[in-house]
């Protein structure tokens, strides 16, 4: 299992050092919220650019924003390696996937809990990753909606049956109580915010999950 700590739960005044405490992770998950697509505001382009200067780790940018096409080039330029937009935020996923590739990043699409798994099927062959939200996006520390793991299974089956290598990421409510079910559903990359940053030894916790 790959692990992507979400900096949403870190101390933003000390980001550089907080990143060092999760350096054994496979990528850093950056939650971008605009107060419109989701009812919360978090970080934006200048913060991603600063984080890019502070680390060589893979930056996985989760855009929970309206009009993602307006901002994708700027996030790519700021140094995002993987860019995830929400299927619910556009009526032309194909165009956004092409734009992300054109900008030199890896494309990924996310679906909220009420969006069916089939919504991503048409794009699987072009996508590096699918992000299945396991909570309603907007806030860390929520309880996982278990039914979302059924969508992971459905997407995994589709990926396998078509012989693709698309990676599945799950995000929201992943902790000791839900980790095993998450692994068993076929998730390749687990995003953990509050569960990781609550640990006294975060790297050791991450390494434990990587062995699952
Ligand atoms: C929620 C964000 C998540 C969040 C996860 O909208 O996309 O990445 O930080 O936090 P936890 O792991 O606490 O649910
Ligand atoms: Zn996220």
C-alpha cells in the first residue's frame, strides 16, 4: 500500500518540518479548497509553490474547486506532480485530463460519495489515478462512509478486466479502524490526514501501513 499524508492536518506555520516527519511516505497530498465547490477554504497556488521548494517528494494535488480548468496550468507550474480534479466540477473530463497531461502532470479524477463508480469508466485508460472520496470532501477528521469502498471494488474490477494500470486512491476517514477494509477493497494509495498527524512517530506509522 502506498501512503499519502494529507497536510490538511499539519501545523501550517511549520510546514517544512512537518513534511520531514512524513518523509517515508510515497507522496504528499495537498488539499486545495475554494469555499465554493466545498464549504471550506484551505491552501492555494503560492503554498504549493513554496512546498515545491521545500521538498523533492511527489506532490499530489487534490483540487476541490469549481472551474478547475482555470487553475490547472498554475498548479502544474507551481510544481504539482499529480493533479486531481472532481468529476462533479466539470462537464468535460476528457478536456481536463488532456490539459493536465499537456501541462506535464499526471492526471487524476475524483468522485464524491454520491457519484457512481461508472462515472470514471470512460477515462480509465487515460488516467494515472482515480481518487474515490470516502467522506464528503471539505474537512479532515470525518468518519468513513463504508459504502464508498464498494465503488473502489467496482473500479478495480474494471481496471483489471481492461488490463490497465490505473491507480486507485481513497481519501477520508482512513485510520486504524478502517485500514484493513481499505486495503482489502483494492485501494493502492491511502490518503491519511488526522490519523497520521496524531502520531508521535509519523514515519514509523507510515512504514507500518506501507507493509500492509
Ligand atoms: C477531505 C480531504 C482529505 C482529508 C482527509 O476533503 O480531501 O484529504 O484531509 O483527512 P482525514 O484522513 O482526517 O479524513
Ligand atoms: Zn484530499
